[in-house]
C-alpha cells in the first residue's frame, strides 16, 4: 500500500559510476510505503495476493506477439512498458505474469511467487493508483515506473534464486530483502543508462528515497530514505556486471548495511 508517512527535507545524493556523476537535489515530498502491514515488504504469499487482485485477473502480455489483454489505459505508455518488462525478463532471467490492478485502498505494487497468470516464476501486480501517484511526484515518471517494475521483478528473482532464505534469516523486518531489490533496481537503471545515456537514472534513486521510512521496528520496514537511495546507487555502480554477479553483490551488500 502506498501510504503517506510525512515529509522529507531537501537532500543531495551523489549518483556515480566511473566518470558519470549526477548530483540530484530532491525537493520535499510525501514519503510512502509500497507495502501493507502483514506483508513481507512488496512481496506476499499467494493467498494474501489473491485478496488484492480480481478473481479472474487479466494478463498484460509483454512477450511474444500475443495481444495485450489488459492495460493501463494509456496505449503509448503500455507499448513502452511492454518493452521494459520484456527487457527486465531477459536481463533478470525471470518470466512472471503481470497484471494491472485498481487498488481498493491506497496505491501499491506487489510480487508473489504464486502462478496466478500462467507463469511459473510468479506474478507481479501494478496498481493504477501507483501510476497516478508517480505521475504527480516524478519529473520523469515512466523511468520511475520502470524502476518500480525492476524492484518487483527483483522480488521474483529473489524467489527463483533463493535470496529470501539468505536475507530473511533472523530478520524482524523486510529491510534486507527490500534493499536487495532496490540494489537490483539501481542495476537495471545502470544497464539502461549504458544503452541510453539520456535515461534519467537519478529519478529511480529519488523514487526509492521518497518511499523510505523510519519505522525501524515495523515488520514492513523497507529501509530509511537514505538507505534505499544508497542501495539504488550501489546497484547502479555494478551495471558492468552480468546479472547473477550483480545479484550476489547485492546480497552481500544487503547483509552488511
């Protein structure tokens, strides 16, 4: 659930990789979670996930030549999103189902390892309210949406390649799992920057800075704003690696921050 938790002061973050340095000043905006109490971060089990989506969800197709069954309502955005999801699928070696939802409460996006759309790697649901929220708060909102999708695909990769069992041991919150997913979202931003120098990677860092929280004893704690942005930046720095190498670097990073 995307829920407002207050405001943040102006910050400066250094986004660096090799010779690339982008200094981004983040204005005061509402912070928010992409989770709901009782869920393990932005990921959740199948029974809880099914409560959040329609009984017969429509798949958003992003592979092959099949017609997209559902969409966001913005055709040009949907075409670009399908390309992004296909890129993530290949880059992260996962193939989840993807569907849009109209959230009953606040804005959100979720991932589960349950096959609800005919894809054995799991399912990602992206809220239309989440898209509306990002449009209002991001200067380059399609890039921010792509970063959130990378975060959710990272959860699918965590399920598939076993990071949950490694990062969740003796943990009382979702922090390590979420920071690992943030790291991989930064990795995605770095890979896109390599192929498209105009890709606004700093906006991905800002997106996760904005959703940081200080509820450090809450089971759904994802990390502070500074921790979440730092994880994105660290992942960005490892964009030269192959995915599975970056994945392991991210696990080590999340275990030691």
